[in-house]
C-alpha cells in the first residue's frame, strides 16, 4: 500500500504539473529549471534529477513545442529510472514519452509507451492512472485505425466508471464512444451515448460539456434530416453558452451548426447572419480549425446566395488556412520522424548495451572458467611435484640406509672372515702344540715297550717323571682349550652374582702358595676389607688364578708378588704385580692375541700353553671388563683387569 501512496503522490504531481504548464507562460515555467536540474545532478540525487528532467520535457512538449529538447531529457529520466529500478517513476517517464509522440501524432510509438506503462502498472492498484492510460490507448487505437480495440478500451472505462460511480469519467467515456460511432456512421449508438453523457453533465453541472453534447446531438438530428429537433438542441446549447465567459470556440461551433441548419432549410441569408457571429467568435478564439470550418460554410452560403465573388474569397481563405495547417502538419511530421529516429536509435543503443553486457558476462564467465582450470592445473602440478620430491627423498634415504646396511654387512663379513682366519690360524697352532707332547708321549711309550728289560728302575722312573710332566702339560692345554671352546660356543653362562674380590684373591693365594713356596716367592694381598662386586664367580677366579700362576712362573727365586683391588668411580680394578723377568714391548702386544700365540718357559723351566691370557681376556670381556698389561724387562710385570659396577 505504501507503493500505492507513492503512485498517488506521483499522479498528483503529474496532473498538477500539466495544469501548471497550461496556466503559465514558458518564460515563468523555465525560470531556474536548468539550474535545478544541474543542482540535482551535482548532489547526485537521481530521483530528483529524473523528476526535474520530466518537468522540463513536459514544458518543451506542451509549451515551447521544442521536442528536440524534450527527447534527451526523457531518455535521461528513463536511464535513471531503469538503473534505480524505480517502477513508479518509470511509469510517468513512459507517459511523458506518450505525450511527446501524441504531440507529433505518432500514435504507433505513443501506443508502445502506453503499453509499457500499462504493463508496469499491473503491480499497483491505482485506478486514476489506469483510466488515464486506457483513455489514451482508446484514442491511439482510434488514430491507428484499430476501431474495435478503441471501442473496447472506452467500453471498459465506461463499465468501470458505472460500477465505481465516477460520473465525470462515465460521461467522458460516453462522449468518446459517441464520437467513434458517429465517425463510423452508427448514428443510433452515437445518439444514445451523447444523450447519456448529456444527462450526466446536467446532473454534475458541467454546462460547457452539456452544451457540447447538445451541439453534437443537434448535428446527428440534422444528418437524419430532423431539422426541427436539431434546431431545438442548438438553441438550448446557445442559451447555456451565452451565460458563460471564455467559451468563444464553443459558441462559434454552435453558430456554425445553426448556419448549416439554415443552409439545409434553404435560407442562406440566415446562415450568413449566423456565420458572421461564428466567424467573429472563431477569430477571437484563434482556433484555426474552427476558423477554417467557418470559411467553408461561408463560401457555401455565398454560393447559394449567388455571390460568387464572396464565395471565391472565402474559398481562397479556406485554402490559405489549409495550406498553413498542412505546413504545420508537415512540420509535425518532420518532428515525428526525428523523434522516432531518436527513440529507435536509443532503443538500438540500449539493445546494443544489453548485448555487450551479455557478451561481457559471457567473456567473464569464460575467463573465470579458464582461471579456475589454470588454478586447478597449477595445484595438480604442485601436488605431483611434491609427490615426486617426496618419492625422490625417500628413495635417497632408503638408498642411504641400504648403503649403510650394505657397508655394515660388508664390515661384518670382513670381521667374520678375519675371525675365521684367526681361528684357522689358532687351530693350526693348537694342533701343532697338541702333536708335540703326543709325539714325545708315543716315543716314551715306545721306549718303555721295546726296552723295558734293558732300562734300569731309575731310568724308568726318570722316563715316567718326564711322561707325567708331558701329560700334565697336555692336560693343562686341553683344559684351557676346553674352557675356551665352551666360552666360545656359549655353553658357559656368565651369570653375574655377588662376589667378594678380596676373599677371591686370598683363596687363590692359598691355592698356589705351595708352588710359590717352592720358589721362595712371597705373595701379598693388599686389601684387608672385603670388596663386593657383581660378576660371574668361576670365570673371575679362573682369571685371577691364571694371572697369579703366571706371576709365580715368571718370577725368580726369592721374588715378590702383590695383589689388590682398587675401587674406581664405575669399576673395580684387580691388579696382580710381580718383580719377575718382565717382557719386551713387542711380546706385551702379542700375548692377548689369538693369531700370534706366544709362550716362553718360566724361570724354573716351566712349560706353558700360551692359551692362559687369551682365556683371561675372553672371560674378562664376557663380564663386561677389560684386561691390560704394564711390563718392563728384568723389572717386573703388572696385570690389571676391570669389572664394571
Ligand atoms: P703360558 O704361560 O702357558 O705360556 P700364557 O698365555 O699364560 O701362556 O702366557 C703367555 C706368555 O706371556 C708367557 O709364555 C710369557 O712369555 C708371557 N708372560 C705371562 N705372564 C708373565 C709374567 N708375569 N711375567 C713375564 N712374562 C709373562
């Protein structure tokens, strides 16, 4: 409904403004108009700009007849309304266009704008504008020869006005219909509608319209040769008009009718009398058509009076005026063509713009699609590149891993090979060592078997003593070998237990004391308090016994051996020192090695196996420790081994 109030306001403005144009001079109307239009443009008030443009256009249409000025103003207003989608404002812009085309009698274009306005108006319920448009459509159809459609429009208005009781509109629709029926010679229908209009105008007291109807009704009666009735109507019309002012044209029209009546009655003298009055009135009203009509009847009347001179005079005046009117019509035609051209051009422009817009949108859409496609491709390419990179990196990593693994395998293989070589060498040495005592054993046993009778008891005893010595040596070698091989095959379980190192040193001292005594060697254990460590008892005691036995073996008569345990931060270090023969540096570097078995005789010619220290190293390492030697030839030796805490 807010929209209806807006359309009501606009309608009021439209009708008032047209009235204002009628009642004012062009100069007054145009005062400040251009400035106001410029101001509206400056402050960018589009709504106001559209309205002022329309006002200016209407002034040029109805007052200055400058349609060339009016057209661009209306086009501007249309552009603004279309851009802002202001439908109501656009309806009145279309009505402005209609006014322009109506002015040049271009009803084809006029109709088009009325139909545009009519379509927009469907969204609103505001009868006055609907009626206005339908009336104008009725006139346009009439002018373009579409009589049926024209009658239909006026009939619709009539029905609506009757239903809604709007007498003024009802009366107007009746006269419009009557005019059409009169033109197509449906005289009965024409008469009926004029009579209807007449009674309404009487009722609502519109004397000028009433008189016009009476005049028309009179004319119809005159056509029907009912002169008496015609005359009666003319007289009433004149009675009404004579009491009014500013109705010269209407009066002139009735007097012309009266003149026609007298001509029909074959009274040209009376006709000329009435025509004199109508001519004066018509001249005063400046209504060219009326003047022309008067001239025509005057010429006819004078002809009947046989005054050919006068008849010719009026005939020429008629023609002169006709020429003038024709010229005006031609001018209008030129304007009509110009206006049509401008509006068609404008329409073409709009169509072209629309086309360009669609084209542009299409291009933009294409561009957008292409950009999307590109973006997707770039992303895909990036993903593929990243994947390739990742693949490359992982390949390189696994290659590196493989390489290190290969290297490890290689070094392990090398180590294994080395170890195997070492063991091969070791076994060849051992087998040689085993062969030695066994050879001497077989030669002993051979001697005993073959020469038993020739050998003395002392000799046999000596041989048996040597045999025993050889066997003991062999036994020691085998025992060491067995122990070593057990440790190698993992048959000895080096399970750590709590041991007392001091106690262990003392036990071994006791065990080997007899041997030491034989060589007058003193053994001293430095520690008095117990030293508790965690290690495998059997292996550690074997190591101590081996080291102590060596110390006794390689120390001269009357020598000294010292044993002890030193506690360090992370380990215990067991030391066994003697002041015996010692050994050169190159020997010290060989004694723990498997591949260079080294053995020398003891100070009392004790034989060795060369396996003891190798076993010691093996056992110490199985307990997580290390073994090392410090020795000086002729001064003595210190063996040390560690046990981690
Ligand atoms: P064996 O004593 O049976 O020969 P070992 O492996 O026990 O075998 O010792 C190897 C060699 O190391 C000895 O033959 C000797 O030359 C040297 N050796 C070992 N202990 C000592 C020591 N306390 N003083 C000097 N030389 C030693």
